[in-house]
C-alpha cells in the first residue's frame, strides 16, 4: 500500500475526529494500533500524529491577530507546493469569509508540514477542512467546506 501522511490524516479524520457518535476519544497507542491494522506504516503514522500536534500548537499560538487588509506573498517553497490554482483557491476562501488571515496561515503551515511534493486542489481542501474542524467558532466555515468536499466526492462517484 502506497500511502502518505495525508492519507493517514484523512483516515483519522473520517474514522475518529469526525465521528460524532464516538463517546471516548482513543488514546495515541490505540490510534497507532488501529492505523497499523489498517495498513499504514509506522513512519507515516508518526508523521501524521506529529502533524496533528503541530495543528494544536498553531491553534494555541496564533490566537487573535489584528485584522487588516494585506496581500499575502508566497515564498518560493510555498509556490512549489501550492500551484496557482491552489493559491487562488486560498484567496477565494479568504475573500468568501471561509478563512481569515490566521486560519489561512494555519492552512499554509500545515500544507508545508506535509512531506509531499505538490499538493493538488483536492488535497488542499482536505487540509482546509481539518484546520477548520479544529478551530473553535468556525462551525459555519467548516460546514461550508464540508459541503464542498463531500458533495464533490459524491459527485465523482457517479
């Protein structure tokens, strides 16, 4: 099975983080066991759990930042990971009010933390969804992204 960190994160999101019926949150050891049983390699599991810890750290450290109009310039490394379409999508989400400056920066940080080459638009949407899911007060933005991600997935199955 060829998987990457994003595959592990998507599996965790769909099976644990997003499961509203789950009464008890699994501990890290049981998550590792479940992910191994699902066929993911230890290295990818470790990277995915570190990625989630990084997301929590960002949430704690960003806090409320002043809001002002500015233009986000992307670094060369960010441009290599996020093509023009992906960068345009981030701008669209910000202009639509789905992302603010702080959540946009969280998304970019989490994309850069993935050990993958270029991130395509569908993968970016998953990262945005996971970031918004972990931000308190972003329920409407999360619902909007959730609709976008899952409606596109359902449409592609037909």
